[in-house]
C-alpha cells in the first residue's frame, strides 16, 4: 500500500486482516518484510528499524487502526547478533511487533506482539 507523507510516498509490503481469536473480529495489520541479506545484520537492522518507525508513524496518521509488523527470516531471528542484548532492547524500546518466518516453506514461526 502506498502512504502519502505530503512531500513523498512510502510503500508498505503487505496489508492483511487476521483473526485475533474466534470470538473477536479480525485485526487490521500491515507487514514490512525484510530479508537481512546484506553484509552486516546490524547495518540491516539499523535500516529496518528506521524504516519500520517511519512507516508506523505514517500509518498512525493515515490508518490508526492498523498495526504494523516487521517480518524477518527465521535464520536472522536466531542469529547471535539478533538475539544479543542491543537488538532485543531496541525491539522492546520501540515496541516492534514481529513476524518470524521460514522463507523456504512460507510458514510463520513466531508472532510477537
């Protein structure tokens, strides 16, 4: 989906509606998918977290009822750098919602709200 920021646009990878539980109606989400295929996980993280925060801010203005998730591959999530104190603290501080997926089977390993 394209979001108008006034002077430019941003594109979020995926919009979807998911059920929370059987007795509730669906919850609106947006998912920004990142591959983390660069030379440095920490550099990729810096780019991903900055983009995620910008997109979340844009969504708060245009669709405040939609929750943004950052999606990343399982091997990135399990990497020692990603599981280290710094990245985990940043994810917590910024209240980043995560989807961890297995790219070869298209299965979701973890939803973290």
